[in-house]
């Protein structure tokens, strides 16, 4: 599920290692569950922490540290939804 508690992950572009685990996040789009603002963060706007990423709302300033393992689950969920959408359109 792409809900981290404080944020809902809309899109993620991760850099992966050879095992498919997220090394770091290159870009992410999140919706704040408090104020509903959508924040798009890339490169220098994203702060990495050991084993995770710090997510922040550009409007209300809400912040949450999320493990990269949790973000990997979000990425898999988003990919599965995209596959279903493509199948529905082309099916």
C-alpha cells in the first residue's frame, strides 16, 4: 500500500541495487494526508537517511522518515496498479 501514514505515495523513481532493493530515491510525488497538498521532489530536494528517505510536504511542512524497504512496497503496489490500468485500456 502506498500510504506511509503521513503521506500517500503517488509516484516514485528509485535507484536500485542488483537485488532490486532501493538504494536511494531519485524522484517522488507524495500527497500529504494532513493538508492534501501534492509535493514533487527530486534530487537535491530529497534527503536520504541511512536505509531510508525523508519525505516532506512543501505546503504544511509535515515530515516523515520512511525506510526504503517500505518505499519498495509502495513501488510494487504502484506498478501493479499501472499494469491493471494498461490491461483495462488495451483489454
